């Protein structure tokens, strides 16, 4: 089913801070007029975003977030709702989370032509003209695929080039200056080195790339070589480690053996025997060991206490004794190892200093006697042993070879070359894969581009006759027989035309800017006529910038005559073109944008007082006092402006959009002055209401709006809103709800149903 737009609702979208509705009736065409900056293109932006998922200009500039009104509250939802006569209507909320399939079918349709696209088609380079042309023809998705293929091709070309540069880098690392590096020369060098090392040579570079080959070959070679006696002797010096006794262990031992508890340890056997006797014999007041008179209970407690102290001291003693004994053994082993080196050194032609003797016997004696250790003597010995180790290591280093052996050097060289070969071969494989991918991408891109140009040329041939007809309507004295597309250098295309019997490519040589503009419009309209299946509405946004008055009239006549079955939405900032459309297509709807402000957004010549007041009532009922106050004040301002315009109130002249930016007091004054002249009785009846409203604005609405909220009670805002609604009701028929204004004659002063008239003008006033 071919669909038309019946209503468009925008909320917090682009330049619309609140809500704005555009009514298209039953899918009727509409002419929209407004100066630049008044917000008329918001209609085009909303429909483009809804039907394609993006706004091309914002997407091109990387400002997709600008879909949302810049001053919108965090909690305010940005949305576009479209009502159609079919199934394509719906609502989209920012951020748009629809899948590409949701608008893919609609995106294939041609429905939007903007003035900036025409400018690109006329003034840009050949490549940019191509992009503008596919946009005019509605082939953006096809062009996007071509651009994606081109990006992939370029990326693969870069990867292939980088991979080849890496191959060359590894090749230079393997070869010497001036030497040609090939698989054969590298393999020959490796085989030569393996021969010198008595290692089985590789038969191919593939064998070298396998790490297991090098491990097996070199490992077997190393295992088969035995170091000399002198080499083994010198190696032993590298394993020398000076033993160390923990200082805390030594200090803990000394503290324990000098304590009172340790004095009981030598008498431990005697105390245990006394305890046994107490447990096996009865005590009749005498000690079982010495026979002296004692208190049995007291003696038993003393023996028990002594045993406890001895057990604790014994456990603590063992805690220190074991590491001390181990340390003494390590000292003995260290001395024995160094003494062996000292004894064998002369046979190796080396002279070492005597090894200092350890205080082993003194340590053993102190441990057995539970006596304190001489910590200073132990530290002194360890220091002497460290000096001997350093002296011996110095002698060992002097006797060691100054550098690696020839065999070691060759082994290192072999391992390095094998690693370089691995890197080289891996880089070659990567480069080969990248080259295959790049070559394939080149073929795919070239085939697609050729097919795209071929199909586009066929498409233009198909609509060429219709394009020529539309162009002739705009330029009846011109002879444009055919339009085609042809390649122009490797990077772009150009249109070709048959002009007065001669072929012109590009047409810029014979067509002026206005003629090229007409050609682009003809292409757009013909394309939509031929191929649109779902959408039968077309949106033209400021497309007559280069047209003179005569050609603007012809375009208006063309649209009215030949596209009467289509819904046309024509946006323009040119008043003459707007008036042409109004005369040529009187059945079209008309909408005028008068101004735009940050707080209020776009203003049109159609007042929306009732809608604003209804929104204020909704805010108040939901508990949003601040929002209700803002809407109520906005509704009052809208109402006063509507009354002043309808009654032709004599307000001071202001240039341009400044007429929409008047103070509230100025509007009240204009209403009073006009009613005083034309309906004094009405003024007297509503004067108390006007005074109350002036007070409400100053004491309630402005305080709440500009005071940051929570300054006015809900009841106060409700009273103010009720008074505004009462003033609004003064100008509407209660039966048909249409406005009733006095415009100078009695016939013009009645509503549509005829039941309500404007208050009569008093005779003689």
C-alpha cells in the first residue's frame, strides 16, 4: 500500500523543546514557509530520522547526538511519532535502537531532496557529485556498500604493503651487505655452519622453521662434548656460598642458657626422681631423698613447679639447639670444600691462600655444656671465610678463558640465524595471505563499481524520457533529449546530456547553475515516480535557491499539475515561491514558521493555546508544579499574542522575528486598548480577570519558573491556570469550539456554527 503522512509529532527533538505537532490532514500536500533559523527544516529532519534511522548532515559531521534538543531535561524523552494512512507509522525514541531491518525497506525509497544536496551536485568535485547524485536518486544504501568495499580494499592494501615491508626487513637482517638473500643461499649458509659444528644439516628451510630440529641437533652436539678437568675445577668456584648463622638464633640461645630456668636443666633427673617417689610412696613429714622434716604438700608443689619450668626451658632449648647444630655442620662442610680446592689448586697451576679454620670444637663444647656462644668470634670467622671466597674467585676468574670458544660462537650464530629464518618465513606467509586478500578485494570492488555504474546508467536510461519532460516544463525553450551517466577518470562519474543535438559531458559546460538545479530536481522526481513502492510523499527542503522568479513559478505549477496524486511537503524560506504555491495549489495546506527561541522553540502562525493549556493541566495533575507553571505562562503568552493578532492590536512596530518576543505587559496593554475601541463592554466584564492574571504572572508563575521551583503552591498555580482557561474561553464558541473574532463586519464576527458572535461594537464609540 502506498502511504502518506497524516500527522507528525516531535518531542524534545532538534529545535523543539517541548512538543510540536504538524497536521497533514488525510495525507494532504503542504507548503511550509519560514525564514532561515525559524525551525521549518525540523520537519524534514524528523521524517528523515524516522524513515532512514539517521540525519545525513549530522551523521556526516559526527553529531548524531544533536538529534536531541540541546536544552532538554535529563528526564525528558526525545521522540518522533509519525501517523500514516497505512502500516509504516509508529514512534521512534532517542537513542534509536531499531535494527537496520526496521527501516531498510523505507530507506530504499526516494522521498527527500535538500538544497545542500543540489549544491553538492552542482559545485563539488566529480567524486562528490557522484555522492550527491546517488543521494538525489535515493541510492544511498548501494553507495554505502560501495564505500564499505572501498574501505576494506584500502585497508587490505595497507596490510599487504606492511607485510611485504616486514619481509624485506627480515631479509636484510639475514643477509650481509650486497648479498642477495634467497631461500637457497640461506639454506647453504646454515648447512655450512652445521658442518663446522658436526651437526646434521637441514635439508630445507621448512625443517629449520620447526624449533624441534634445532633443539635436537644442538642438544645432541652439546651432550657429546665433555669439559676438561681444569674447566670442571674452575666451575666449582662458581658454586661457593658463604654459610651464615642466624643472629637471632645465636642471641636467643645465649639468653636462654643464662636464665634462671636453665639452671634447673642439669638437675632435671633428680627432680624427676623426686616426683616419682612422691607418687609411689606416702610422705609422713620427711623428704624421701634427704630425710629432712618438710611439709609434704608444699614440697610436692615446689617439685611440680620446678618440673614445669624445666620442661618449658627444655623445649625452648631444643628449638635453638637444632638450627645451631645444623649451622655448625654447614661450617664444617664449607671448610671441607674449600680445603679440597686449596689442596688441588697447585696441580692446576693455581695458588690459593690458606683456608681459615672454623671454631667448630668451641661451638660443640658450648652447645654440650649449655654455655653462651661467642657471637663476635663466629662473625669474625664468617668474615674471614668471605674474604677467602673473594680471593679464590679472583684467582679463578684470572685463570678462566677470556671469551667463549669458537664452538660456542658458532652455536649462538646458528640459533640466531634459525630464529631469523623463522621470522622471515612467517612474514612471507603473512604477506602472501595479505596479497591474496588484497587482490580479491580489488576484484570485488572493481566488479561492484562497474556493475553499479552499469545499473545506474541503465536506470537513468529508463527514466531519461521523464527527466527530459520535467526539465522541459521548467525550461520550455531548452532541448534536453537524453540523460546518461558515464565514467570520468578512475575516481568519479559525470552526467552526459544530449543538448540541441550535441553530446555534452559534463553538462556544466552548457548548463547554468539554475539549469543544473532543474536537472537534479527532474532526476529526483522521475526517480520517485518510477521506483517508489511504499511512500507516495515527497519532501523538498529549500530546493529553489538558484531559481529566478519565473522558474519558481514554473516549479510550483509543475508540482501542482503533475504531482497532484502525491503528497508533497515543500519547505522554503522564499516568500515568493511560497505565494506561487499558494496560488497554483489552493487546496494545499499552508504553514508559516514565524520565529524560534531557545525556551519556546519554533513558533508558527497557527496558535496552539488550547494544546499548551491542556499540557499545563496534565503537568499539574501529575504533581509537576514547576512544569505546570511554565506551561501555564507559555499558554497565557500564546493566548495574548493570538488575541492581539486577531483583533489587530496596534502594538509598536518591530522588525522581523522581534514581533514574537514581546513582554507580557505589552500584550496586556494591546488587548485593553483594542477592546476599549471595539468592545468596551467586554473589556469592562473581563478587566478584573485581566488584573488577576497580571498578578498571577508576577506573584505565582514567574516566581515558580525563575525561582528554581518549589516557590509556589500547587493550589496557586491551579488558580492561575483556571483564570487563563477562563480568558481563553472568552474567544471560543462553546458549541463548535472555534474562535470568534471581530474583523470589521458582522458576518466575520461569528463562529462556524453561527451560534456565537463577537460582542457588538457599541454605536457611537
